């Protein structure tokens, strides 16, 4: 059976204290307790022994430096899983289940919730902190998965645990204690990303607190507008229907009412223009972006052509991450990228690509508790004055 017993919170507190005090022996103890569990989890996500071993190694080194920042030191276990998860999410995940896998009908997030809860005994707050969502959302995700695959526990507990590479323990101990590798340890911790206010590794696919507040505000504002509109309809049934825009959706241009005959006559009369004020045409979110000036380059180097792929991205169901590839042809390219909606964030906003080089940008959709369907545009500029729009669209999601 590949289910591990839960480690005592008091033992986690002692381990965190030892890491805080700089006790070199604690790293070996930490490895002995959690290495098999983390390696099993990483193998489920990556299906690559070398990549899984690298993630486990970096998670332990990161823990030695930053786990003592935990607000609740009894949460060391979810901290380690969250640190490993973040690093796996930044690699190519093995999202396709086997044909005989009873979990194949579930998407990645629901399969992961079942795997962590049934095989690794991470439930409640531990599960929520590991995947970087609220307790309510984590429980809803787990309950939904259990309802759809009620016999998942037997399958998950019966699967054989992968064997951890024999040399990994020595590698972790050496990296974590050698004084000459202090800079390397700092680099590994820096790649672990930011921590939440609770001291947990922040997950790249989890909505930020700002996005959650935006979602609550949007839903509240929309409800208030809908209520006010219903009251107005009751008071005046002939009230014209306004053109309401969904958050993140494409803006619509309302048809202007016909001018009043008397005003038209006044406008055509001599001197009528004295009372007129110049008007400015509002620019919509999808208006053409001004063409930037050609990229300047050093003498002897002509700027290349910008190639962006794909030309459109669609987030389905609960998807929150995608990749955008930018490459240069015929010369180096200085590029910039920006999204038209705050719901879409980019891991990079600009840089330089050598001739025939490429860069992959992580595109994140910040979903809230309730995400309405919408769309946005990512505008990539650079090269010889090129402007390449990439259309973004997403489906509705709840929880």
C-alpha cells in the first residue's frame, strides 16, 4: 500500500525550528521523512524520473532557507508539497492519464485533489494550502471529484510507489550543508517564487488576492446594477434596455440616438457653432494599437521579424494557464507585450530575442469564485515596427 501515515505536527514544528537554527542534521531528517512522498507526487505530475528528482532536491533546499518563515510551523508538510507543486507547474506536466486510469474522466485539478487527499492524506486546510486556493474551493473540488469517481481510493492506494534514486539523499545533504554552495542555495530559493502572507509558496495557477477582491467587487456591482434596473423597469416599463458589458468581455458600441430636429436646425444655422464644443471619439479596448517606431539596433544588425504563436488562446472549464511563444527571424528583436484585461497576466512583458531564438511566456487567467465568460487581447510589439494581436477568450467557471 502506497499511503503514508501523517507526520505529527509537533515533529513538523521541531523540524522547522531546526532549520531556523541552521542545524545541518535536520536536512537529512527532513529528507528521510518526506522524500518518498514528494517524489511520488512529482512523478504523478511529471512522469519523468530525472525531473522529479530535481524538483524534490530543490524543494528541500528551498525549505531549508524559507520554511522557517511559515506563520504556522505545524504546516511544514503542505509547505513542502506546495513548493514541489509550484516547480512542477513550471515544467511540462504529464496531463494525459493512462487508458486504464479510472480518473481519466476528470480534469487535472480534480485528479490532483483526489491524488493528494486519498493517497497522501492531504485534506482540509492542508489541501487548500498546497494547491493555493481557499478551503471552500478545495473541498468543493475534492467532493466533486469523489462523486464522479467513487472507486478512486482503491485504485490510488493500490498503485506502486516509484523508487527514489539512491543518490538523491547524498545530493540534497551535500547541497544543503556545503558552505561553498551558499550562492547556489540562494539561487534555488529565488526560483521558488514569492511566498504568501502565511509564508506558503504562491502557486502560479491560483488567483491572487487582488483578483479575488476584483471578482467579489464585480459580482456585487453587477448585482446592484441588475437590482436597480429591475426597479426602474417596474417604475417605467418603456425604459430602453441599456447595453451591459460583461467583465472582461468585448465592448459593444451603442447606437447613438437620432438628433433632435430643433437642435439639428440650430446646428445648421449661422453662428450655431459658437455654442458647440469639440467632442472626442472614445477609444474602445480593441481599437487598433498605434504602430510603434521601428526597433533600434546596433550598427550592422538589422532588426528581425517578430513571429508569435498561437494567434489565439482559449481557456476552457477551469483552465488558468497557457503558453505564448515569441521568436525572431532574420535578426534580433526587441519586443514588448501587454494584456488589455487585468484578468490576464503575463510572466514577462518584454525583452530581447536573438536571431532564430525564441521565448515562451506564461499566460495566466486570474479566475475568481465566479468567472463570467469574456475575452481580451494580448498585443505583442517589436521587430520592424510590427504589432501582433493575440485574442484571448475564456469560459464561465464556478468555484
